C-alpha cells in the first residue's frame, strides 16, 4: 500500500470539502479560499485580514478587497478599510462583489455575516431597500450585530430616514462601545442634522483611542466649523489631509473654510464679500424702518384708545383713520417682515442690539446663513462613486 499517495489524496479531499461547525466549506465560485470564508463566518477578522494578504496583492480581486475592508473595519483599521472600500466603488466592480455575496449568502443562508456582506454589496450597487432587508436578515440571526447595525444605519442616512439611522447607530455604539466607526457614523449623522456639538462629542470619543482615524478628524473639523472654532477646524482638516483615504475630502473642506474666513474678514471691514451698494442701501433702509416701528410700539401704550387720522387734510382723498389696535397689529406685522428680510440680507444684524458679538458668534451666524459647505463620508463609503 502506498501510504504517501493515500495521505496526499486525503489532504486534497479535505482541502476541497471541509465540514466544520455545521457548514460544508467548498471552493468559492470566484476563487475565495474556504479558509477565508470559514474565518469570516466565524467573525475571526484578524485571521481574515491575514489570509487575504497585503493590499498590493489584491489589485486583481475586488472581492478580496471588499472582504478585507470589512475585516479591517471591524478591527478599527479605519483608514485602510476606507481605501479598500473606495477601490470597489466602480459599478462593474460592485456587480462582481454582489454576485459573490449572493452566492455566499445562499450557501450559508443562516449565517449573519453572509447576509451582512450581501447587504453591503446591494448598498454599493444602489439597491438600498434590498440592502436594508439583507441587514435585517443578518440581525435576525444575530440581533446584536454591530457591523450590520452600523451598515444599515448608513443606508438609512443615505435615504434620509434620519430616525431609523439614529436608532441603528446608537444601538451599535451601545453594543460595541469600542467599535470606532459606529461612533463616527453617529457623529456624521449629527453633522447632517446640523448638530455640531453632539457630533464633536462622538468624534472625541474615538480620536483619543484612534488619533489617526482620518474620517473622524475630518468630521470633527466640520463640527468645529459649526461651533465657530475655526482654528481647531483648520488643524483637524490639516491632519486629515495627511492620509491618502481623506486627502481630497479634507482639502475640499479646508478650501471651503478659507472662503468662509475671507467672507468673515470682509464683514469685519464693513462690507460683506460680494455685497453690492444696492443691497447695503436696502439693509440701511430696513434698519431705519425697524427702528421706527420699534419706537411706534413703545409709545402706543401711552396714546389714548381713540381713532387716529393720517394724511394731508388739504389734499382730498389722502386722509384715512385707524384705530390704535389696527396700528399696533399693522406695525407688528411689518416689523416681523422687516426683521426676516434683514436676517436674510445680513446674518450679523442679530448682534448689533447687544453692542457686538464674539468671534465665535459671528462665525456661527455665517454658518446659519445657509448650508454648510463641508462634506464627510460614512466609513463604509456608500454613495461616494
């Protein structure tokens, strides 16, 4: 008996079909090894990352890049995972990833990771409703699956279903308090809802632990802008520029901040950037009208409740009568319209009654003038292509 030949055949057979933990592992249709699939199903993310190999050897396999991206995300290697996710944003690449995950989830239909990866692929392909259903399947088999909650929250946010996104992100943060991307996702959601203080708190929870987390640095920069802390925002964007994953993103934000600072500087010189003479004249007239109406409201209580006559009695048709209550109502109505128009034309006017404002207040007024000119991504990079 040739024992060496027998041993070799046995090894080959085991390599083709491995039965472990109730699953029959076989060669993937796209050539992903059974060892990688087994490790992923068991959520052994460090082993998954090691088995996938170095990034430079993954250029020909978008599926391996996606799998390793999720492993690194779970391990809080956020900059590396973002680069890998960005590398699979092309539509044709997304389709390759989707085909593999559909096969994977059909072969391991009761495993949470399999449905999570399928949901991720569907989300990247723009099939958001189906992605949400796949994440729900993953959560059916593992209710406290922070990765699936975080991913579903990102899809909900992309669909502007804010309450659902908030619930998923908050639950993911509670279940896995050391999962950095969940905190960053919650911070990013709060940025989208113009809540910079809460967003900054989220980013500050992870940056002491992961100071090189580029998306968190960029996100905190956006939050610091919203709070009026522009020097801190500049520093955050500068740090985020040092990483390949967020360099272009942070440069865009740094440029937007520079433009905002220029507008603020122009305002400090007494002329908002690009403000025409006609607009300045309209603002001056509105201020005079507002002052007149405010004085009218102050003196009205002292006037007897009689009907007042207006106009020139020498000119027929110009005289009219108003009661004191009608004057008050009309003055109040005009005053509200004038104040609203002034706020639209000059966001800084709110501070003039108090004799000035702090630099941070002026900056926040500029923020409130319109939409924030800043952008940040979720760590899974949905919708970035």
